């Protein structure tokens, strides 16, 4: 109990427990109102916290994705390197196996293969030489061809002389069967040299033709060509005999003068054609200078 002088009276005042409780309740209510008031002034703080959390999550996801991409790239690079190493290893094994097989192969088999190849090359060269010989012989036995290309039968022309030498060298090495090595290789070289020389001689003869002759000599050659054409194509026996006779006379004169050299095969061919045109023993000999038939 306490004493009080309130209202000018003194005396004991009873304990007011209910007033203190009211004051505590009012103070508590005031504090709660203040807290509520402070909460109303900061309404965005929970959203900011949510946004901050979401940003942290997004950043963490980006980092995780980036790390995953890097790991995937590294894995691919490692896979490519591994495949390359495996491929190199397999290639090395195959190459070593091939070397071992080559080393283990008997030397006689390789030698036999080389011999077959050399023989095949020789056979091809011989076929080429036979064609060349036929072409050369066709020119040498045809008087008309000689008159169109007189330089091809004249060894005074350098290209023709080189061909004759090359042809003779290949002819000397020509055999019926494969001669073996090194003779086969020598024959190949000789045939190739003869073929090149023949092409050069033909080209030179085509350029020269009758350019080295005088106008009179050129007219004589052209006249012989006409005579031979008449002797070949005429249906008249006397005309053919007369044409052959005059052609032979003109060719002999050109040959003696060194203007046109008629090869021996061409002369023999001309004589054979003239003899074929001669009349039989029971036929009358036509008039005219038919000299080829007298010596036939």
C-alpha cells in the first residue's frame, strides 16, 4: 500500500492492478500498429527478394549450361582424336602386313611378272614395226607414190637418209620370237626411233614434193603420172601398152639424170604391170614401140 496526497487528502490508496494491465495492452497495441505501419511503407521487399532469387537461379542455370556445352565440345574433340589415333593405328598395321607379304613373296614370281611385261612390250613393238614396214613397202612398190613424193625415195634428202638408217637398225634386231633381255629393250628403242624417223621423212617429202625440180623436170614428172594413170585405167590394150612403154622411157631418163630415183620394187611393179598387159603368143602384137613385151 502507498500513501497519496491527491485532492488534498492523504491516506492509503488501494492497488490498481486493472489500470496497469490496460496500459500494457495499450502499449502493445501501439507497437503492433507501428509495425504494421512500417510494413505498409515497404510493400515491394518480398517481390525484390523473389526477383533476386530468380536471378540467382537463372545465373546458376546459365553457368551450368555453359559448363555442359564446354564439356560436350571437349568430349567431341577427344572422340575425334581417338578415332584418328585408331585409324592411324589400323593403317600402320595394314602397311606393315603388306610389307611383310611383299618380303615373304618369292623373288621368282616377281621376276616372272617382269619378264611377261617385257615380252608383251616386245610383241607390241614388233607389231608396230610390221605396220611400219608394210607402209614403207607400199610406197616403195608404187611408182605413182614415188612420183608424188620423190624425196621419200631419195637418200640425198637428210630426213630420208635418217629413216633408212633407223629402219635398217630395227630390221637387224627383228626376230620371230622374243629374244629376251637386254635384246628386247634394244629392239623397242630401235623400233621407236624408226617410227619417229618415218614420220619426219613423210612430212618432209610432203613439204618438198616437186619443189626442187625445174619447170621442165616438173612437167616431165607430171607427164609420167598421166601416162601411168592411163595405163592403169584404160580399157584399150594398145593404149595401155603404149602408155607403159612411154612411162618407163621417161622414168629411165629421170633416173639417169638423178631427178627422180625409182626404187627397185617400184620398177619391178611397173614391169609386172607392163607384162600383164602384153598380148599372148597367139595374139597379134599391136603396132608401136611396145618395148616392155620384148624383154618380158
